[in-house]
C-alpha cells in the first residue's frame, strides 16, 4: 500500500506572495483563496501572456496545491 506524503501538498507561499493573495506557486501556476477565511474557496490559476485563467476551485487547500503541482509539471 502506498502512503501519501501530506507535506508534499502544503502551500509554499512566501510572506510576499501571501500579502498579494498567492498561497502556493510553482512555475507560474498558483493557488489563491477567492473565498473568506471562514469559508475558503481555493482557485488554481494557469498563467498566460497577458492574464491568468482559473482552472479549478476546491474547498481544501491540499487538493488545490496537488492540482497546481500537477499542472505545473504536465502543462
């Protein structure tokens, strides 16, 4: 049985990133909270030349981070 390393799916945002709303960032793909602290809604963003597009949204940050990492490695 394979174990899942939950630390792998923790956000990596720096203090400066968090100040501008980016909680996790990898190769330009990023996660932001478009909800509130009490009712979060984590969006995964795909970078573009002039703007970013939202790929998906999740209630749990670990799922958003996992999707962000997947996109960054396979896009």
